């Protein structure tokens, strides 16, 4: 079960870009099959799934996201 964050998805992704150099929108990514977060905009109800991409040694190298339909 992913963590649900009630926040503006655009602002959330903008803040992630500050800390992670690579943030990609990848609708068909295998990493989004079980996302780390689901960001829900409290005003519009828009949902975005977000996952961290990490190497075998556990180092986080990027973030992938896509909107939920």
C-alpha cells in the first residue's frame, strides 16, 4: 500500500526536482506498478503516482511519476 500525500502534485514534483536531478514522467514504467507515493490534490482530487528509482546498492538516482486516471 503506497503512502498517500494530500498536496498539490505540481508543487510536490517541483520540490523533488530540487533534491533529485532526474524526475521523469514515464506512464509505462515498471516502477509505477507499485508506487512509493500517491499524491492527491485536495482541491481537485487529481492523483499522481510517484516512485523512486534506485540502484542495486540502494542509492536513489531518480524519480518517475504519472497521473492516475
